[in-house]
């Protein structure tokens, strides 16, 4: 049995370390409440949504002359909190967080449990039958307690295919899609993302992609990137894929490389050719993975060309098994018609892994494919993941291949697809969760992701038990979303007193 003393002894080093690096910044803000009144408050906050600073020092008048980032404080009605270092501790500042009375899935069902997060990790999962009451922790300095009251707690979602700096551009410069906002990713339940370029590797760059990944990390998410784009040979940051993987923490492999797609460069796999492009790329990705402990994958964008998965099979066959089939993760499997779906079934049966693009509003290809595969008792669903293609373009072509129009993909399609599998197809939640949690974590060699157990990163979602609506998001122990607040989400107009603008002069 875990005693109160032993648990305190476990937590004190983490608590002390976090307190030492805690920073409290005083800012005077005036904000508009729900009734339109302005009020002034002093609080400890981090950089977030834009706040116009006005010259006359009043919220209601004057022309905005400067913009400062400031964050709306999350609502605390559903949170008990204590104080640390004489500073009022809100939920976004908590040193430790205890979620009580949750129905936990890890992603397999665990039952009613209480999850303690400290620093960036899950440090304890307590159950009443263990003989230790979570109420013994009340009053622990720096601890916020959230009673989720029977809601479901699951691992944070992993999305290996997000255009975090935007995509598109195939109807000209004005058709480029916007980059991802932090709040949009958080509201989709994404705690780990892998950014990609896509078609355009001229006006969009890997350098920009890497900086965006770092920005998302600074804001609390876990962010990686694929090195390359549709074309082969693909661009790199350091001059080679291996160097990118070794020298840049965020790079996990090559992608998204267009295969059997009219926008690709039809890379050669023939060993009789002086430079068999795709074979060299996957070999470099594999070696880069060996040198770094990363997955070292080639993430292949699959088009509608008649060759389908044949170029990937060519690499496997030419190498005579030296390159394992798991070195590739082809994507867009469900959205290219029945031919590619059937080709993917053979690929998975041979030990390969495949990624489906989750369904946007009005779509059903991923849902229908998963329901079909789920009816087959011998189909290896643990080799399947889903991704959103978030912020990428949704192209519409005519029968001649002419691009007519496109929209922008939403990152919330993963949660929507999982919700449909549970509510419409009647799947157990744990069966549906695997596609955005443990499966992509396994593909990407991320042992601290995709699971809820002691020692892993504290990435988790709290969702409504009936409709699976998202309530809370935690990323590496930090609250990113509550029922009434999302980090970096645009808020009603707020302004700082002009005199409080640091370093600003007319």
C-alpha cells in the first residue's frame, strides 16, 4: 500500500525544482466582461492572445498603436487551488495537478482512478481500492485538484500529418492555406504533432517549419517535423537527411514524399539507375534513426496513380528484405478509392503500417474503411493510425484532373472520426482510441506518448462520457484547455494601460 509519507517523499524533489524556476509577472490589464464593463486586475500570466494597447489609457477609446501578447486567465470555478510563494496559483500555473474521479483509459480501460501529474510527467495513478485516499493530498503546496466527476480520461492525441505552417497554393499564391494556431490544435485534442511541408517547398521552407515546431513546443505541445516535401530529391536543412536527423531534435524522418501522385517527381527505385532516389532516401532515414534512436521513417503521401504502393514494394523487394516494410508509413490510404484500400490491405497483411486521413465534416471514407476492417477478425488494427492533414488543402478535381477548388482541413477530424466509431458503429472506446494514441506512438518510436501510466509524459484529455466532447487538455502536465478556456484562443477585446506598455514610446 502506498503511504502518504512515501508519496510526499516521491513528490518533494519535483515540487522543489519546479518552485525554484517558477516566475510570476505582474501586469495591469483592463478587460471587458460579459456585460461589457471594463475592469482592472493584476495576475500572473504567460504570453498569449493579442492585446491592443491604446494611447489614452482607457479600454473603450483611442486608437490602437501597439500590440502586446497577453493571456486571458482560465476560469477556476471547477478547480481547487492553493498558493505558492505568496502568489495566487491558477490552473495554468499549477506545479502539480490531481485529476480525481475519472474513468481512465490507458488506452485500455483502467476504471475509476485519480491521476497525479507533477512537472511534465504522470507520477501516480491512484485507485480507491489501493487504500490511499486522494483527499490525503489536499493542502499539498502547489497542488490543484480537479474533480472530473465521471468523465473519461484518455491519452493525448498524436497526429503525424499536420501542415502547421499551412499548405496549398495549387491555385496560385492567394490559395495558400493559413498556418496552425495553438488553440486550434488544442481544441482538437492534439498534444503531439508532426509538421510537414507538402507540395510547396519553394515559398515554404523546412527552416520555417522547424521554427514553428519549436514555437509549439515553447507553448506546451510536443512537436516534431518531417524533413522534405513531395519532391525527390527533397530539400533538407543541413544538406542531408541523416544530418537533419542527427543534428535537429525535431526531425523524425522524411516526408511527406509524393508517391503515385501527379504532383510528385516519380522517384526512381531501380538499382540499375545511378541514383535510385527512393531507395537512398529510405536507407538514409533508417541510418538516421539508428544514430539517434528515432523512428527514421519515410512518410509517403499516396496519390491516385495506378502504380499505387508499387514504388514502396520495389524498395522492399530490391533490398531483398534489408529495408523492413515498417520503414515506410504511407498515408491518405482511405481517401484514394477502393484500389488503394485493397493495396493497403495486402501491405498491412505483410506486416506494414498505414495511416488513414480522418474524415472532415461530410466525409466518411476513413470511418467506412475502419468499420469494414474492424469486422475482419484477422485484420491487424494495431498497424493503423489516423491523421488529420490539418491546415492542408482539400482539393477538388474534375474528371480530367483539373483542380477546381479546395477548402482547408480541420485538425479536429481525428476526434470526430473516433467519436463516430464509438457512437455510430458501437465500438468500445479503447478500440477506437488506438488510432490516435498507442499506434502512432509505436510507429514514431515515442515510448512516453500515447499511453497513460506512471512515468510517461502527462499528455491527457478529459472527455464527456456520453458524447465524447472535449473538456480538458493537458500537455506535459500543463493545462491547455478547460471547459471555459483554451490557451491562446482569441478572446474579447482587452487592452493594457498605455503607461504599462514596457519600453513603448511615441
